[in-house]
C-alpha cells in the first residue's frame, strides 16, 4: 500500500477517493549565521522529540495540493504552539507540489503555494523549533499528477523537473538558519513493497545526488544546512543494503569541518505492520507487557526493533551520518481492544528510546485523524491533546537533554541581581505563562515582553518552580538549575528585546502532583508584572 492509504483515517480516505490566520504574531526568520554548527550527535540531541504535521500540506484534490483537502483544518500559529507546549522540539512538515508546478522548461512552482509553505514553516521556526520540509506525495503512482516516478521511461525530464523545483524551494529558504532541514523525497519506490528494481534504486540515488548538489549551489545557509536523504521506500533493510549510495557533498561550505558530515539518513518504522497499521483488529497488543498472546504479533517486538536500529547505527551513525526516523506510530484500535492505547504508548516509548540509544532522532506520524484507525495525538481544530499517554511515553523516552545550539551556554549557577548581562537596557517587563499538565508531566510556555522604552540586549529570566517540579527539557533558552529557583538565559537569537518586543520560551517538567505555574518572574533582576 502507498502512504495515503495506510496513514489516512477512513473518513479522510473516503474524501480522497470522492474528490480524486494565526493567533500569535510571527517573528522575522533568524539570519543565516545565528545558530552554531552542530555535529551529528549534537544535532540529534538538540532535535528532541519530533512530530509530523501529516495529511495537511501533502494533501491534494485531483492532483492540486490543498491543506484542507483531506479533512484537516488550515494550520494556525496557535495550533503549532500547542504542539510545542506538549514538548515537541521538531516538526516534520510533509509537502506535495504536484499540480502547483508549471510546465517546462521552467517548472515554476505556484508562488502562493510557496508562500503558504513558508507561513507554516514560520509558525514553528519562529518559535525556535527544528523544521523539516520535503517533497512528499509527488512520487506515488496512485496520486493524480504524480511525476517523481522512479521506473518511468523519461527520467531525463523527471530529473530536470526535480532539480528546478528544488532550486526554487531552496532559494525561498536560503536565509533560514540550520533549524530548517530539507528532505529530498518521501517513500519513493516503484509501487510495490517487495525488493526494489535496480532501475528504481539507481534513479532514487540519482535524485538524492541532484537534490544535494542543487541545494548546496543556491548558497547562503544552504551551503552548510543539514540535508536528509532516504533509501528505497525509507526501508531500513534496503537502505543499509547494497542498493543505496550516499550522495557526495562536493559543494558544501568550506566552513564545515572536513571530518563532519552534513547529510542525514531518512528511514521510517512501522513494524510489525499487523500491530502498527493493519485495520482488521486482530493484533492490538505489543511488547513484553502484552497480556494476551493471541493479540500480539509473532514478530517485530523489542529485540527486532533493537536489531533494526543497530543496523542503521552500524552503517551510518558510526561514520558521522545521523539517522532520522521520520515516521513511526500505530493506529487506534481501542474499538477492538480497550487496552490498545497502553500498547501504543509502549510502542512509541520503545521506538524513541531505542532510536536514541543508537544515535537517531524520531518524529511521530500524526495524520490528524482521531478515533478508529487514527494516528492523531491532537485535535487539529482545538489543539487539545487526545493521546496524553502516548505523548508522555515519547517525552519520557527522549529524555531531558538541553538544547546544544545556542551560541551562549547557560550559567552553571543562577546570576545574582547585581550581575546582569552586559548592556541589559533599563526597561520594565511583563510575563505571561501557560501550563499544560498530564499525569506526572507538564509543559510551560512563557512569553516575556519588554514594556520599557529601552531595548534589552541580553537577558536572564529568574523564576521559581512549584515544589516537586523538575525541568527535563527546554527550548529557546538555557535553564539552570532544573528545580527550585531557576534562571533562563536567552538563546542568542532571541536575546534582544526592543521596546514593546517579546519572545516566547518554554520547558517540559516532571511533577509529583503539583502542576502550578512558576512564580516570581524577574527579568535581569527587575520584577515583572
């Protein structure tokens, strides 16, 4: 089966077969030189927990991409903020182009579509998240208007079109810092799930090389940006096998150390499929905690998962190429087995923890569909968390590494009020915080506003956590210590607060029953309202 069939809920699939404005202001994209270049292990640690904005910008109606075509609402800043509030630090945004590409020889991408892609990217990028965009549905034979077909006859035309489309995408985002990652394609294969044909694998390798060369030659941050490439169908066995050829990276920036890579490897993980995606309701339990052997698959358990992740570690991570498990997850089968969500959480926890063990980052596949056979973790209309158990499992598995990208390190001890950063400004401040709590975890979003008349150039924000709370991860600031009286230090790119300007930071914390908001906010030693 192809991607739409296996990831869309039944109502969304019916819509596919039948038919064939922001709540918060956005900041300007950061300049290309803001984020320090990270090694592969640093990047994976900094990306934290990932999530897919699935069945949205890759959705289409008769071959014309439209973000509401498969039943999901238009994306808003408020919704992305809710995803971030749940603890996710990376958002993969699948994108299709299809009928929005003009005719040759220019193959011009519809300007309004590129602008909308940029708007959605900015919702996440402006909040300090990692963002991945790709060419998602253009390679599915079953999609009207698909053209990136690896066993089609006229590969010369396909490769020319592919190069020109990626040149436009890369140029659009040329100034964005390295929190934006490009992915060459999605599950590109010849329409069957057996062994790949040699012409297909040769052409997929060629697409990846065209992608790397094209992006690098557009210059700017693209010359050093991390680029993500898949093997055949993002299949682990065929990606570590002899058919996949790593693209060369001859045109990358000379600022990248010679012994470092800037290419990542994309794989997906939905094994065993009878648990993760098969819709007959027979297999509803997974893992060592399963209580009914008749409802548990005979393969694809923890030992298999470990072995698959070790394969990509041995093949790529040991050579400096990070691995990104760009999709994983399991559908809701609670209509067949009321205990199913427990095993879905166990599965998510195991995938994330095992990937982390072997140096890989992950992104959960969310198609926006809640209920029977859905992958969703959120209500796309309200932003409400619909699967707190799965999210909690993901966050517990990914752990509490602090971001490694800010150019200034957080202090080892909280600064005193008599030692503010240099040139702090003289403005007063206002702080608003929002807490979203579940079980033993919570996320807090803090918005800091400079209400004075002088710019603040470099800041620290002091506050006190409620008893029993411990910060396990954070974004857009460094946090120290993890409990009690905490100091958040700006991340560099958000260190200047103009008069009336604001920035938003956040963290995930564990709690022992007290999910109260932080108190006693002080910006550079001054008490905030």
